[in-house]
C-alpha cells in the first residue's frame, strides 16, 4: 500500500505536498525514497525506532520555509511551515503535529499524553496521528467499554477545553483488521486548533503558490489503514458533546 500510494501521485490530479506517516517502514534506519519528495523523522533512540515521519514535496520548498521539530521522543514530531501570507496574511506560521500513540504499562493510559497531543499554541495547528483510542464522536455506532471511554475521555476533554475540532467524518473507518471477524474502527484522528478550524470551515487553504496549486495534506494510515485526504466534511463540534464517566 505504501509503495502504490506514492506511485499513484504521478497520475493524481493534485499530488499532496505533505504526507504524515505513523509507524513508517524503516529499513536500517532509513525510509524509502521517492522522486520529488524529501523526508524526515525523529532522531534515533536506543531500543526504539521512530514511530512517525513526514514526507514533503520538493516543490513545497519553493514557496514556503519548512522546519522540522523534534521533542526528544520517537513518537511525536512536527512540521513548521513559514510564509508571510499564510491564510491570506492572517498568520506567518502553521504547524502539523504528527503522533503515534502506544499502550503504556497501565491499560487505560497511552504513551503520548493529552497535553502533548494538544498543546496550547499561538498559531494554527493541525494534529494528526494514530491515537489508538476509541470515542463516540469518531465512531458513533461502536459498542464502547468502560476501558475504551477511560482511555479516550482525557484526550477529547483536553481537545474541547482548548477549542480543537475533530475533522474526521464520524463513522468513516480508518483501521481495517486482517481478519473479517473483527470490526473496523476509527483510531486515526485529525484535529484543527481554534486558530485553524475557521479556515477549514470557510474553505481557505494556507496559501496558493504562484502556479495556483492547492496546498494538500494527506494523512497516510500505513499498511493496515486507508489513506484519508483532509478534504472531507467537517465533523461535529467537541464542545458540549462530552460527559464524564459514570
């Protein structure tokens, strides 16, 4: 799937400028290379491999300044985009935060905590990643256990407190298991910060380069997932949709 997706960009009407990976396919600490794309990932940590990575098109660098951000951990990285006229001149910086959430030793706790997943920034922020959590806002028809809700509630509560909006279309699966007996799920999520979401709602892209090629972001859900382009309808608001565990 990974190779076929990148190969499909050659014939795509709009090739993405940025691709976010979770659990990327490393070989001898190297990512596959593709013509027209550059990549980066967190530095090596003894005993663990990088869990996230970015690809961005070479043409992207002709109309924006790109700066990788690392956080002394293998499961979180960010891509900062700088340009004087982002979002029609409203901002000069835009960040994409990419994360891969794993189980910790405690069953209801993940390795990337809510305050890391949803930082309070003063510029537009897009959060994407494999959150490895289940929540009714993302998958309304799923039957939820107390364990599911205990794991997901802190993330959606933090997101709501800071004004983040869920961008997933509710009920659209992102994880498809290998066996047919297991139900697909929605564990790969994307959120827009309160400074970013109004531009999604109004259909305003970060910028239009001279050739008028739209800025496209593709959240790649590797191997067992389907790719989700971030051009789908906006999901429901988080505000007022949360309730504590009984």
